[in-house]
């Protein structure tokens, strides 16, 4: 394995959310409700939401969208609110005839900490802003916000977070029936989001993403190539939709109801 490989656009792992600074108390805090929010808005927003988000990336050789599905639980914390985000499954789309996939185990390895959010109102509708909480995936970081990602694929901090017996988390790539392989990734997931309450009770907004990742190995040398990937500047291409559902919903029910809840899977047309 070649150390210190930066992942190409096609390997941007599932979960993209938003990076706006939200003025909360930070991870584990109680959050803050701005003037005009109040208990009524918090009571109305509290609950479980089916979560859909898209992060659109631009790359040197290919443009990619990662679509993620899971749950966001908004919970009252006194006069504030926390968001608990979890993920179930994901899919990827590119502007090239290349298939990329991540196992459900790899997607579920993204485990953001419960995070204080800021709740305000806008024309009577609740607005929820979630701040960044950097989270290591495929790597154990003592300080997830500041520790550098590993230079060495044998770094003892690298962890098999998807449980497949390979370092980091695995992305599967199919270029043709004859050319397919795996890439092993260590990643710092950095996301935040800003959503606004809609008349039907859903919350919609956009996603910003500043995640970092390195390729720490691959099943074929050609998949260790470097590349640049950044989020597309038009945030309308990176939407997030939260739809209220029952507390008992799980990943399998979400998968079964995906088409009834969310927009069709977008195509990479940029």
C-alpha cells in the first residue's frame, strides 16, 4: 500500500451535510433558542425525522454525488435542543460510466456525536442550524477536529469500522466487468446543516461539507491514484430533506419507504 494518498472525487464517502457555523454550545451542549423561538417551536420540532441528503462534489476527472439516508432525532434539552444523526444506507452517482458503492456497514460507521443546535424562527417557521462536529471514520482520533489523518497505512489508529477485515472503510468501484476493485479509506467527516420548517412539517435546506479523507490502500494499484474533490459551490445541488416519522422507524422501514418520502435520485448534470 502506498502511504498518504488523497482520495479522488469518486470516493467521497456518503454522508455530506452542512458546514455553516451555528453559534451553539457545541457538542453535548444544550443548544440555544434565539428570541422568537420559544417552547412552542421546540415542542413542534421535537421528534424523529427520516433523513435524506445529497452532497455534490467536483473533481479533476469526475463529478460525483453521494446520497445518504438515515434519521435525525431532535430532542428537547431544557430550553434548547439537540440533534442525534444516524445513517442507514447510501448511494453514489457520477458523470462517468463508473459504479461506486458503500456497504450499509460502512455508511452506519458514521456516528456523529449528539450535537446542540440553534433554533430560531423565520416568519413563524422554525429554523434549525447544526454546527460542525468532526468525526473520524476508519480512524481513531484523540482530537477529531485537529489530529492529522494518518500518513502510514500501518498506523495503529486505523480501524476496521465496517467490520470487513480490511483497514478503514471500504468503497467498491466497478469500471467494467473485468475491472473492479476496492479502496480503503480513513476519513474525517465534517458536516453541518441549516433547515427550515415547511407547512407539511418537514424540514428542508442545504448541505455544506468540508470532509477530509485519505486512501490508505486498494485492491488494485490504479485505484490508489490521487485526485481533488470539493463540494460544488451551488448549494442547491446539495439539498437536505427531513421528514417526520414515528419513533419506531428503523433502517429497513426507511429503505422500504424511500420512494414515498424523498425526491428521485438526482443525476450528475454539472
